[in-house]
C-alpha cells in the first residue's frame, strides 16, 4: 500500500541531490532530502552505522498515512510496561554478550521465530542422532554424562545454562576425577554445538567450553589434573590374568588379543577367527568396520585404514592356546566384562570360610617380610585377602578391578620398552606416535618387558 524509494535528481550539471520519497497508493506524496554519503544504504534504525534522519522522517510520514503509531526511541512513555520489561531483558542479554541490541534483533529476524529446547528432550534427540550416525562409543559416553546433567539441572532450557552454574555442578560430582570432569565438559561442548548447528536460539558463547584468555573468550576453568604414569600390570599379574582368562570361553581370546597383541577391547570383541591368520603369514587384520574409529564422512566414505598386526611366534602361541581353550569370537562386550575372571572352585570357598573364622580372633605376631603384625594390622591383611577372594568368586579379576584399560596400557608399555620402536608400537596399537611417546615410553624396565615377551602358555 505504501513504500519508500530512494531517488536522485540533477540540481545542476555534474551535481546530484538524493531524496527518500514516500509513495502511497501508487502516488508520490512527499520527498525528504538525504545528505548521507551512500543514500542507498540508509535506514531509520537509531544506533546503526547507516542511520539517516531523512529516511527516519520518511518512515514516520508513511506510518502516519498508513494509520500506524510511530514510537520515538528518545521518548519511551508511549511503550506499554510489559514491552518495556522485554526491552530491558533483551538489553541485559545484549550487554552480557557484548553486542548491540540491534544486532540481536537483526539476527533473530534472520533466523525467524525463537527456537528453544529443554534439556530432557535435547538429551533424547542428541543420543538418537549419535546412534543414527553409527557413533556407538560416543553414544555410550554421552549417555552417562548427560544423565548426570539431567539429574542435577532437570529440564532446564539449553539457553538458560550459565558458566558459573556449570562450574559449580562439575565441581560437585565427587565420584568423577578431575581428568574425567575435563573430558566430560569437552563432550558437552559437542552436545551444545549440535543444537547450535540446528539453529536453536542459543547464546553466542558455548557455556561448556573452557576459557581462552588469549582470544578473550569467557568460559569454564579447567580442573587441575596431576600427570601420572599409565597404570600397568606386573609380569606376575599378567600371568594370573592370562591363566584366569583361559578358563572362560568368553574371555580367552579377547584378553590375549588385548594384552599380548595390543588390539583395543572393543575391536577384539568384534573380530572373528577368520580375521586372524596363524599359519603362513601370521597377522591380525582389523578392518575399518571393526576399528574403534570407524566413522563415515558425509559422502559415505570411511577414511579409517585397515590395520595389520604382524604376529611373532610368541603371540601366535598364545592365540593358538586361546583357540584351543574354546575362546569365542566375536563376543558381546557386556558378556566379556561380566566374565572377565571366572572360575569358582571349592578350594577358594574353603579359604574364604577359613579367613572369616580367623577374622573373629586375629592372631598377633604374624610375620610378613621383616615385620610382625599387631592385631589391627593382621585384621586389615585378612580383610584385604577376603575381598580379593570374593571378587574372584564373583567373576571379577582382583588384579584388574577398577583399573580401566590396564591390559592395553600394559601391552603398549611392554612393547615399546622391549622393541624400542615408537612407530611400530603406535601402528600396532592404532595410536599416534605422540601418544606412545607421552604415555608409554620409559614406564617399564626393559628387563621386565623382556620377561613379559618370553611368557608362554602352559
């Protein structure tokens, strides 16, 4: 019905005057002379670089002719109280994000209507997306972390998260180590970015990201982590774990593949015996589909390369022993974890009964090495032994209980200490050379590694 057109007219030869002309009902009604350097970019928005008083006056004139009420931002007395509150809330957000209020309004106009999502629904959507894209490992990790988040924040909107509340929440999760807290927050960065990518109305800065003072980015403070060497088994513990593993078909092959051959637990559980050649040219073949890092690109291609682990006679001997022991491949990962130890026997149960009797009246003066134990120390020794035996009977190996990835850490440390070839260890383990150098170099003595690589099945 009405609009504004920007035209110029020649005042005299070589000179142009620009005007913002109001057109209403198909007729030119009024002109407002513009004195801006680039009139074609003029607008009537206060506080912007291209604000033009003449254009604003043209807008006011057109609004009057169309029966619209023009609000003068220099006099807000005509604005309803409810709208004033919304304006102040928006201004508060703009100051927090350190951007002009007009920039937020323009960005919202580009995106369309405000789009919010609650934490409970967001968790469900995100986990389904991970499964649909074949990211089982990320799904398992994200499931536990986001569940902890929901238990604390309930169904808060994603747009309502703030850095201080997240820092306080992470600090309060006592059962998480500082390293696990940092890794969990990094995983939640991806969770939040997923919905940012889906064009939900979220703040500019990710509230789960760590601060970066060099770039002036606000964020969380990382939790202090003490660098400790990777947890590894002793040669004696390796013997016990291997002996126990051979008593269970669900664990025999997987334990040998992880501890002796360096295959990841998830990868070993997916392999078939057809993937393992023990005769002419002994090797374990890990295809991209069985690899932990199997991740198709958007085009459907998988960049992960097939990994070939060349086997020594020592490794072949252990794999043959596992096969003869009835070692199953593939194995359900849950079944493997439950049966990681296994054998229940009458001798162990009799020993448990005897220790429980001894605990009623601990004997003082028992010699352990060069030390004589008092009643309290003897009771502690018996309780430790009893706990170990009960774990064994329950099907949990007392030598690896609570020691995550200790089998693989032991392989990497033993291999690089014995063969002294970082590149070879990295290739067989499926890691980078940097990872091997930082985490496994000089962890074990070469003498212990030599003894490990001389172990043979009975």
